[in-house]
């Protein structure tokens, strides 16, 4: 069976179209799952506050000023909430559209760089990269960035080839949107690819092309909405307390502390980087293409002395290399940061595979992808039993049928069949995750269930400041929420409803307060899975419990001191929102 068209053939790429449609459907299947704690729910809650208040200047969390991410994705999400209502679909849908734009620009860019068949392969690699699929369920800023960054590079490439103003302007606009999504480092990565390409090709005249410099001026003009809002929220109000300090400049944070501060570990948000963190992250995050990518890198290093020529294209590899080095050297690292580089990895891998003639390398790829194919099916089967998922027998039968169908449809060892099988197995894995695995896990995200329990009669609910914020509850609950200190209970005149940890309620009872539990729910941040949680035999040891409880005024007879709360209760649930 022919998967894709040879370059130059005019027949419709029907199978490519079907595979693309299947890939989009699988990626979109996360639209109908709840918003994941903690980061996705935090972003959704900020956007909800923006949509309900009509305040598009101030980013607020629990009534406090929030200085971390720029405004662009929150503006887009708030608009979506106004259009579709406040729900998970409305939160995730705009991100999916930007991800889809990334697929389009990956195709268009690869067509311009190489040929149609390489472009088709690049798209299949892009829409099947594992962490991109996961990020269309656990939505943060990355789906927006993924589409904007490859789109900006595409228009700048057109500008580089034809020197037309419309392409400089389009590239500058998308780059500005990307900067207003994540920060100024995005511009450094995109332009690094072009600088590397110009240096290799000795295109020194590009450095003196005034249109490139004016494009950077345009970027600064296009990001003015972000700079103005930061000034209005922070620089205009030096009295505000941010990061435990007064006189905090939002504009300085945007240009320096948010990006360079994390890189050098000198800003208010710190981490401890590992130079090899993203090497082992790629092993799973870029499945099922990670082994091929490592073979590509090894092959390129082996032929390094002959790898460069003045007729090659080095923009994608330059952006990928610059981005990977920046993230690897940074002291603040999270797996999803690499997502924005996957469109460029897809182009590089597709081009390499299209031109690969080394028989030992091809044999190695065939063998590795065969092994991976069966390992991924085995992993799904094993997860059925490890996590004690329902419908075990039907799921095993369906997995076996799908494996058989893929092997029959694409049974050759030609590269196009290897790509199709690899694409197919990762689609099956994520169909399994989004239709069986995650729906079971969401019963442990207590905020959703607690909000659903209270929403029929939404009144004011209180949450304690020394217990983690649990943004899923704040997003899904339709009533008012107020954060309180334990000492607030001394001035109670009426009963109050609280959503808090079971441990907190137990400590309040020990202190002599009258508290009765209305609903108790298992609780775990399912976006941060551990082996102990996945194993159904040890899961109870990994989970906490959150409750909806009613607290009545006054202390019971024999109640202890107001300040006798065990310190570990506060420390266990105390968390920071500065982890994105």
C-alpha cells in the first residue's frame, strides 16, 4: 500500500488526508476532558476572572496581582469563554486551533524548503509527537507558542527569499504574539535560526538589510499592548507587594527577570537545572520519533565536517539547536518547554528520512520502530492491570485488533510504512489514554467533583490560605470563593461551607472547632503521576483527601488554643503558583 505520493505526482494524497484527520480527531479528544490541575486549572481560573470581570489589564489570582506569564493566551481564552461559556471546551479549543495552525505552517514551511512528500511526513510527525498530544489535553501556553513560532519562522523565511514587506510584517506580528505568550527568549530562538543559516551560507548582506531591523522595531510596536498592561498593573503602582517586595517593575520582569532571570537563576522564580534533563525528556516526549531523532543527531555528528554547504537549509536546525541549548543550560526546566521545538524537529526528521539511503541505518530504524510498536501496545495492556482500569477484556481485544490492522495495512519495511505504523500506534496509545485512562483518573481530581456537588445551590465557599489553592475547584465552581486564615473563624457569626483538606478539618476539630464533613473525596494531581499512584495496590498511600465541610461559630467545650494547628498540616499543602 502506498502511503504518500512521490514528489511531483498529481494524484490526491488520500491516505495522508485520512491519517491527518485521524490525528486531528485524537488530538481533539482531549477537548471533552476536564481541565487538569495544577497549571491548566490556574490558567483557566485567571482567564475566567478576566472574562467575568471584564478587566483585560490585570492578571489576578485569588484577588492578588499575578506576575508570571504574559497576557496573550489569557486574552484569547477569555474571548473564548465569552463566546462558548466558561467550560473545559472553551478553555482548550483556542489552544487546539493554534496547534492546528502549527500543522499548517509545518506543511507550508517544509514545502517551501523541500518538497510535498517531505511536508506530508513532517505533518504526520508533528501531529503524532506525544507531548504535543498530551498538551492538547493538559493545556498551558505551549499550543499557542507552537503554532506562533513555526508561523513566524515561515513568514520570515518567505521574507528572506522574496524580500516582500507583507512577509516581514506577518512574521513580526506572529513573533510578537509569541513573545506576548511566553517572553523575549522566543525572538532570540527564531532569529538564531536565520543568523546560523546566514553565517553558514555567508549571506553577510542579510545583516545589513534594513528590513530585518525594521521588523524588530515592528515586533516592539506589536508587543505594546503587553507593555502597557504591565505598566498599568505594576510599574504604575510601586506600592503593590509582588514576590514579597515593593517597587516591582512588570516591564523589567517581562524583558529580564522572567526569561534571563530563570536562565541565570537570578530572578524571583528559581530552579535547579540539569544539563541532560531534556535529553531524557526527548526519549518519551517526542515518541514515536525520538529514537530516529537521536540516530539523526548521531549521524550528523559523525559527518560534521561535511554537513554544511552553501546550498543547504539550516533555519529549522538552527532554531532547534538554539532552543535546545537555551533550555538545557537554563536553571529552570519543565518538560513541556520543548514542545515549541517539535515542529522544527518534525521538519528535520522528515527531510532526513526522505533522503536516507544508508542501509544499516535504515535497518536500525526498522528494527527500533518495530520494537517500539509492540512495546507501546504492551504498555497499554500493562497499564490496564497496573492501574486497575475498567473494561479490561474489551480493551485488550480492541488493542489486539488495532495492532493487527496496522500490521496488515502497513506490513512492508519501506520508510513510508514505518512512518504509518509509528503514527498509528501513537494514535492508539492516546485514544486509550483519553477515552479510558484519564476518565478514570479524573475521579481523583477532587475540585471537579466538589464544584459539581455544590453548583446546584452555589453560595459562598471558603478555602484556607494554608491549604493548597486547588484551582480546578475555583474554575468549575459557579459561586463566590474567599480565601481565609484560620483566625477568621474566631469572628464567625454564621455557619460557613469550606472546601479543604481532610487533614485541615481534623486539625480544626482538635483545636475545638465544630466542623461536620458533608462530602469527602480522594485527591491527587493527576498531571503529576507517580508509580505509587498508578499502582492500584499502593494508590491509597499516594492520595490525599479533600472535603466539603460546614464549620459552625465558636469553640466546643474543652477546645484547645486557636494556634495549636500542627505545622505539618500547613506545610504539606502549602504550595506556590510560580511553577509554570
